């Protein structure tokens, strides 16, 4: 063997180094379309019904605070835990960074491509604003306009510390954006090449411009109603909602369940991302007691027991949703029973250990792998309209939309059962028009039975609460803080010096105070549980 | 938290049977020489090899040292005996008596193999190097060489994973050199790098079996010696790979043998048993004090309220089903155990041990050597059979080693080395995590591993069934309380799952050395370390197919290849009568490639125990094949100067390139220098000092990021079709977790080292002391960011770490009598490690957060890397402990305090050799001190009442306080035999100060 031979055989070339540098499971290039779908998939843990969100975040925060479930009187129950806040915060900024990277790619397209592919920008931004609104409603001011720019700034972390944007300015920016997009969508047609690709990549509306317009305007309605009590927004609220209602063809809304903005479950596949296997666009594939939603809602035990307030009202008013949303406990003799929030923890534990309370229905909800992730639905939009009409003294429309909302909500829950993957609870007796009419005539439900403005508002708030149930606890908590309705009794947590009743907001995670120190200092004074979100004026 | 003293005490007694078969040949008789061989005190030495070259032959001396051999006049008789100096005598008479003197190495003349297989005399080195010889490695019949090094090298810390010979070994030299990167030394065998690698031992959720790493393959029987190089200067030639030190293995070759042909046969056997277990209690069984309601449905005595029938229908008392062992004290009266057998209710001291097996281990080696003018060759075959303590676990390994040098003419040597390993690992041990850290896995006190052996499967061979769960054998369903499902699962797994690994590994090199002219040498080498492992994982069906598909089958292929090449040109000249100069240039290149492919069935096996991928019940999904590729090269220049053989100096400069950094910015240059000064040769010293050497070195070594971490790239995914008539949803995501860094630089370790070596009192006492200090700048860390910046963390050069250390090795022969000799080696090393900086926005990194923020392992500025942080007890403003309503302390959720470092402060060994006549006894101790561990499992076991410690306060004899419960259920301390209103007095109270 010759030494020269060895040298020739082994010397490394520049391309040897370059080839071994990149991980084969990654890509150095991407496209707008792939980054767009990457935005929609970045927060599936929080748009679908999954263990981590329910177990870590919601069972300790919004679910008991809205009395969608029975409040288990543990110590510290009104202080959002570090893990609860941090997990959701991290996911929101994962999602935000993905959106900002998507924007960066869009901004680097040619002007012609930007024009042809504007639907991607609009759709991604509507979804982004929807998620941002929830983030603002939980925390107030957040790092936003300058956040998530590490990738855009080519990895310069010093240039990427993000200031906090005031909550009201974020709402203003989003309302401006969405108004412009609503106008754009009203005249948009897609080139066939764009339409074909977005039909697959957009798994929310399959590239349907009208459905995006409906999502956009419904989201605007939600944002506008949320700020409707804030003096600075009042004229904007009446002007813009007025305009939406005046031109239903230009500014369509989600008024029936067919138009709901949902993330539908089409398959139970899992997906490999960066070498890790994660759930696909679904609620996981484990079934029964192992279902992701069930394990999360059930929590440490008893987490899927409804509150006494909800069950008592639904019992007395013969709510048609009772049998489809809930199931009796094993030891309740077929009756629906909620958990009493005024009992001490041991008593509560004994009650649910002995199965003397009802549960959220396995087949309709917790074992049902087919529940779509709800972004905004027809019942919610109708209740928002009802409140708007009530504020603007349009009694007839207020009543009509209130009742439409209830009918849509009932239909929605029965449909969940119809599409369910689970039949543990057997067939459910279908509801009838008669049953619904009786319900609408019930003394506690009937629009006409309430004579005062507040009484009618309470009806709307109560229906929002039942409709949101355990499926949209963050929206439910925001509406309850805004309306202060329906009124609930909570047992004060006297063992906790910090917070004796449900708080007004979530604090920031320690990740911010530790690593975004300079910017955090400016909001530190407001970072407590009692500061109200700007729209919380009642 | 408990401060745990980690002083390991390990005594190894050994018996090695060595058979030496040597061939002999015949020649004509000229003279019969006889005589006696004695030691320096005149005692006859048996077993001395006496050989002669004409006529060729050898004999071995008898019991009193007498020998007889035929030899021609004028030829040379050679007397060889292990531990004694070889002596030669010219034949000129019939009686030749010789006296052999015990071997004393002349100080500093030992040849040390340094980087790239270069041989240097020990005296010329300016840095610390320790050599361990083959006898010391194989003496203890160990299954791998690393565990044989326990305590033998100052500064080398060795930890073997539990699980026996198939589990990995972790080595660390001189403490921690990197906060996140690799901390294990580079392993070099016969001058070329070989695979070492990390292994799984502890992350139960990632992998449920004990894994091994590359170093356990190496056959101890084939090792000639091991040299450990420490410090930056020593490792300068190996660059970043050597930043944590270098362990260099030289395998046996034929060239040390005498001319001709020889065969060695060697066999040994030993047995392993479960040795150390936590101190379990043997006093009481499962249950809870009866005055504490709500835990278990137990009667006033703490037994189950329900009785259970044995096979004959007789009813017996039973324990409750639960994991707390604060129940009734053993009374020796009959009780029905969970396996349905009626036994006396008494302690089961061997309960835990019975979960394991005794492990038998044996090794046989045959080695053939041949040596002639044109070649020297050694070929050996070793068959090693080892068993694990885990039931059914065994390992069969065949090692073939060929080491051959061909002298191709006068100036050219060609060396061919090949080591081939063929392994079959059967049922690699499972981690026993679930039995330590899970309530349903901790064996209760009234329980026994033997009971599980009979119950983990049904008579039909299906997995055990509980209570009323559907079963083809409902009568066999386990329904009597106090069984542990995780132990049943473990027993099912170790007995019914078949897991076979077939590994083929070839480590081979070809080296050509050419002396071009006097003083100018050229050497080239290529080597490979190629491993291919096939794994067949057969998990038996747990239930009849009518109840649904169960079981699992998977195949895995692990492929790894390291291709190495180096070229060396060396020029040696005498500059003047006083100065020798050697200049050397190297080029080295390494390419590593690997892939781990695995495919499993999905949703169970469609036919019971049909182990094939076609058996999959659902379509196979998510096969994975993560790859690995690293390319490195380096150009190195070295100059050595030797002044009068007592002052030596060496300088090195090196340029590295690596594929783990941005291809546009991937090279780095760094220097090192060292010097050795033999004081005892330069100056006249008192006679008691035989040898004294001072050495000093300085060097910088780079360390690079792990592969693929620096690159910034998108993570693609295919989510499948999401609506009728559409194509699959394709996404890319920016990597939010650890963002890369295109401008990353290597870590730079800057180290100074000083050492003093001496031999005193005619070499009966020797020492080697080393002091070093280093700073590692530009530590590559995942710099934590605010999530709102757009990533959780980013790879960055931010941290700074420093180490200081002192190492001492003493060897002495305190007793050297006629029949009895005692010699020992004492090794000691002491280190301190400090995190100097982390980053501008952070003073700590969290390595891990355990048990839901119960404790963390962190690196904090100003403290050693690897501190244990935990919540202190809650105190009031005055610093008094707060006792809550339940009478317990509370943890302060807002604070975390340091409870010590996981790093040992020091470690070493004490190796003794006692020789009495022909018997030799070795006795070695290795130790560590300082450093803490969190025995989470022990704490859990204390809380479950399984350990001896949990007996504290159980009654008056164990320090319990007497109290009664008042009307509000509150305990009131009393000295009476009943409460004021006749309440029962309990004796298991405790009261916390505060």
C-alpha cells in the first residue's frame, strides 16, 4: 500500500463538509404554501381537544372559573399555575414565530406573486388574529408587533427582544387588518393555480373565499362586541357592526352550523416532525379512557364533572342538550347531578369517588375523537348579534337571534354525537322541534319572560356559557369577565393570601421576567391577578 | 433531601487459572546443564522458564528451583520469570546456578505510546500519562476493560450501568469539561479512533432497556496495555475529540514473543449475584394505621375487611390492595397471599432478590503467536459467555484479533490489525424504573419475587388477568389483594419477550511505515470501525386473538461506520552534539456515518405470536431511520527538541475543520507546548532519590457543536389528506426549540499543567503528582431566550467554565521479605469545577427538571456544573419552620436552594498485591467522595413504608409519641393509657419542631 494512495483516498473536500452539515430530515428551503399550512398546524395542541391543554392549563384555570365544570376546592385554585400559563404562552409564541416567518416569506415574494397569493396572507392573518385575541384576553398587553422575529432577523437574538404592545392597540390593529381583508375577500377570485393548491393546504376552509369572509366578519363581530363597552371604541363598534349587518352579501357572517369555522378531523394519523411523532390534525388516536380529551378533562379525578349551576338550570328548564352533553353518574339513579362548589374538598372528593355526580358525556365529547376544533360557530355569532340588537333596542331581532343561537347550539351538540367515533353511551334520543319549543318557552329560558335589559342580557350570557361549555373555556371566561353574567357563587380560598376568588387575568410566565427583562420591567407594575383587561369595564 | 455519602467499597477476590502450553523442539545433545534458580535471598524459584537457542528448547524449573536442560557450549541460557529480571548466562559448564533479582523498572525508561501511535520514552513527556498493563486488566476476570480500570488511573472516573456485562460503561477524565457537550474521553485502539458513544441508562420513557456503548465490545484478553493521556497538551494531536482526554489501547502483537511459534490458552469463570439493595424493612405489611380513615377498607387490625378463599374454599384473612406499607405487624399466623397460597404472615427477606437470576460468566481464549525475521503475528479467539441478573438475559461474544507486521524489505513495515466481534445479546435487561419510581411497582413487604414467577402468565400462556376482566381462564384471574401490576408486567416482559441483538463489528487498520532515509520517515494509515447490528424484538401476544390483536414485532438495523486515515511525515536530526530535533507533520481525516432504522408492527399481531412484519394488525406507520454524518480533518505540525536527554520540549500547532459548523466558517487553529526536565540527571541528588522529573505543559483545544445543531433549517411534515378530493397537507416549521447559529465558534479549552514524578529508596517508593488548571471559554450552550423572541433557545458561544485539579499516584513496596511481599498503589484525585459565566441574560441553565419541579439539576454561575436545586421548607419571617394544619412542614414553592453537586470532589483507588511464595492475592478498593445523588426511588419507597427508615416512629420502640384523637380529630399528646374521655391512645405520633 502506498502512502500517496492513502492521502488521496482520505482528504476531505469542501463539499464533504457541506453535505454532512445539514440534517437530512430538514429542508433549507420552503414555500409560502408549506409555511401557511405550518401556521395552521403550529397550535393544534390548543385548537383541538388534547391532554396537555386540558390537563395542564384549562382544568386549573378557565374550566372551574367559568363553572363549566364543578369547582374542586383545592388550595390555590384561583391562582393560575406556572405550568398552566407557561405551556400556553410558549405554544402561542411558537405559533407566532411560525406566522412571522410565513410573513417574511410572503414579503420576499415578487409583487405579482404577492397579489396572486394574497389569500394565504389573509387566511393566515385571520387565524393569527383569532389566536392573538385569546392571548390578549388572557394576559392583556403582550409582546406582539416585534415578537417572533429571530428568524426574520437571521438569528440575531440581541435584535429580537420584543416590546409589549398595549392590549387596546393590538385590538385596533387587528380590527383595521380584518376590515381591510373583509373588503378584499368580498371581491376576491382565485387564479386556478392558486385555488388548486390552497384547496389542499387550507384544511379549515379548503380555500373557499366566502367561508374565509364569513370567518373574518364573525371574528370582527366577536372583537367588536368584546370592546363594545370601551368608550374609545364605541363609535367604531356601532359603525362597523352596522356596516356588516347592512351588507350581508358583502360582509357575510357564520349564521348556520354549515358555515362554522372548524378544524375537522378527517383521519387519525400521527405525523413525524423533526424525528418526533406527534398527533396529526385530530384529537389523537387513543380511544376510550385513554382518549387525549378524556384524560385531560378528567385531570386528577373529577375534572369532567359538570357544575351544579349548569346541571340545575338544565334540569329545571328541561334543556334538550342535557342528555347529549352529559351522562348520569353510576350512582345517581339515572339523574343528572352537578358538583356543589360550596362543599369542602373532601366532601366533593367523596361525592365523585362514589359516582354520585354526572359526567360530561363520553360518546358526545370526551371519548369522541371526531370533535372538530371550534374556531367560531353559528350559535356564538347569533348570541353576539342578539347582544348587539339588545344594546341597540332592536327587540325583535334580539329575540330572533337569541333563539336561533339556541337552536344552532342544540343542533351542534346533537351533531357531535352523530359524528362520534364512540358509542359507549349508546344511542341518544333525538330531540324534537316540540322539545326545543318547550325549552324556549321555559320560565328561565324564555326571552319574553324577562322584562329588564339585564334579565335579557343574562339569558344571552347563560346561553353563551352552556354553548361554550368545556369546548371553548377561554372565550367563555372572557365573556363572563366582560358581562359579569351569569352570576356564580365561589367558595373563597381563604388559605391563599394572594387570590381568594377567580382572578381578572393571567400573569406572565417567568420566562418573560427572566429573559425579556428590560421590556418586562415596563409592564411589571400591571402584572398581577387583579389588573383588568381593557375591555373589562362593567 | 438526604446527603448521601457515595463512597464505593468494592473488594475483588480472584482466581485465574492460566495454562501455558508451549511447544518444544528437539536437537542433538551437547551438554546437560543443571542447577538451581533462586531469588536474591537464596530461595528456590519454581516455574522459571529456562530456554536455549541451540539446540532450541526450554524447560521449567521444579518446585525448589532446580532445572535441567541440554545446550551447546557457547550458547546462551535465558532465565525468565514474571516479576523478575530476565538473566542470560553463557553455557560453559554442567552446573549453572543463577539468582534472579526482582524486577525494578528503571525509572523513566518505559516506552509510552502517545498520540497517533508514536512511541516516546516516559521521561521525555511534558504531560501526564498513565499506563496500565495487560496483567492488571485481565486479572479480575472482568467482562470489559473499562471496569478493570476502576481506581487504577488517577483522575479517571468510571461508572458501569447496572445490568451486567451487556450494559454500558461511562468514563470521565478530570471532571467536567463541557456544560452540554460530550464529556467522555476519546478511545483510540492501536492508533485509530474507535466508536464509543452514549448509551441509555435511566431514561425509562425514552427506551426501556439498558443499552451498551462501543467500549464494552473490546476484548480485555487482547489488550497489551492501556495508556491514559490527560490534559490539553497531551490531547493536542487529537484535537476536539481529545478535549476530555484520551484512552489509548494497544492490542497484543506477536512481536514481544520470542522467535518461533507459541500457543496460549486461558480460561476463567465467575458468578454475579444481586448484591446491594436498599435497606428494606421486614416488620409490617401493606396497610395503614386504622385511626387514619379513608385510605383503605381495612378492619381495626389493619387487615382487609374481606376474607378470601383458598383452592379448597377455606376462607382466610388477606391484606388490602395498596402501595402503603404501614399495615399490620407480622404475626406468623396464616394469611392468604395474592397468589392464592396460604402462608404464615411473616417477613420475606429474599423477596426482591428473587426477581433476578444468578449470572454465570465464563471466558476462554486461545492465542497463537508467531515471530520471524520477516513477520510477527498474533491471532487470538476469545469466546465469552456472560449473563445478566435480569432473568433470561445473556450475551455470547466471539472476538477475533489479528495483529500482524510484515517487514517488507529493510525500510518498510506493513502492519495489519483486525479485530472482529460477533455478538449475540439475548434479552437485554429492562430498566427497573417502574419498580423503583412507581407506586404500583414497589414490591410490598409481604410479597416475593418467586410468587410472581408463577403468576405472570396464565396456564394458557397469556398475560395475567386481573379480577373480572375477560379471560379464557377466569378461575386463574388474580383477585386477592396486594399484588403489584408493574412487577407482574416486568416478569411477563423478561420471561415472554424475546429480544435478540446480533452485532458484527470490525475494527481494522492497515499501516505502512517507510523509512525513506536516515531520519526521514513516512507513515500512512487507514482504518475503519464498522458496526452493523440487527435487532429482532418479539413481544408475545398477551391475550387470545378473539379479544383483539396484541403483541408486537419489530426489526431494527443499526449501522455505523467510522473511516479514519492519517499520514505522518517525521524528520529527525541532530542539530549539534547537545540538541536533537524532531519535526513531524500530520494530516488526518475522519468520516463518520450512521443510521438507525426501525420498523414495528402497528396495533398488535394479527395471529398470536406470529413474529413477522406481515403480522401487523393495522398498516405499519412511522418507520424511522435517523441518520448521522460527521466529517472532520486536521493538519498538524509538531517540533520536539531534546537537550542532553534531560530536557525535552515539544510544540504543536493544529488546524481543524468540522462539518458540524457552518461550511463557510468551520476551521480553527490552536497551539500547545510541553516540556520535561529530568532533575535527577541534570543535577547530582542524594542517593535516596533515584529519579526526579518536573514537567509542564500548556495547550488550547477546540470543541465543536454536535452534528446538525448549528444549521438553521425547516422541519418538513406530511399530514396526509384532510378532505375528499384534495392532496396531502404539506408543512414546514421553523425550529422553535433550539434555533441554530450560523456564526457558532468552537469551545476553547485553555489548560496549564505541572507535574513532578519521582522514584525513591531504590524504587520501593514512587510518586507522581500533577496539578492542572483550565478554563473553557466560548462554551457552546443553548442560550435560553424569551419565547417571545421566536425560539426557546439558541445555540450560542456564551458560557465559561473552569476546572482545577490535583492528582497523586503513590506506589510502594512496604514489605519485601523472603516469602512475603506487599506492594500497593494508591491513586487519588481531587477536582473543583466552577461555572464562571453563562450568558449576559442568565446565570443558570437547567439540565433537567424532575418529578414536576420537585428538584432540578442546574449549572449556576459561581458553582460547580451539576448542582441539585430543590425547594426548601417554608419558613416564617423569623426563619422558623412553619408547620401546617396537618402537622407537616410545607415546601416553599417560590424558592429553590442548592443541596450540593452531583460531581464527586475526588476519587481514586487503593490496589494491593500480597505475594506469599507462589500465591498472589490482589485486593483493590476504589472510592469516590463528595458529590450527591437524589435517590428519588428511595424517597418514594420511604413514603410507601418499604424501607427500614420508614419504621421510625411506628411505635414507642421506634420513637413514636403517644397521643389520642380529640373530638375534632386532632391529635393530643398524652402519657396516659387512654384519653380523658376514654379515647384510644396511639403510639405512632410524631411532632415536628417549628
